[in-house]
């Protein structure tokens, strides 16, 4: 299962860690994925930001 939001498609970002000496080492930022149960009972992975937007639309 990919680390990707099922609705918005948000995936991991890559970049560098930087030390005080400005040495660069590769690192990765993973999205904040949460399990979300749809109305038909399926469980999908959704980013927390998308989940907030979904809950705002319901109200």
C-alpha cells in the first residue's frame, strides 16, 4: 500500500537535512495519513488535511 492519500493524492516529499556545517543528507516527509471509513464500509487512507476538509463539507 502506497503512502498516498486516496482522495487528494498527497504523497511523500523529499529534501535535505542540513547540519550547522551545511552538510546535506537526504530525508523524506511523509503525509499524515489516517484511516477513514467510507459510507459503503471501505477503509481508505486519507491525509489529515483532507479529512478536515471532508468534515467541514458535511456540516
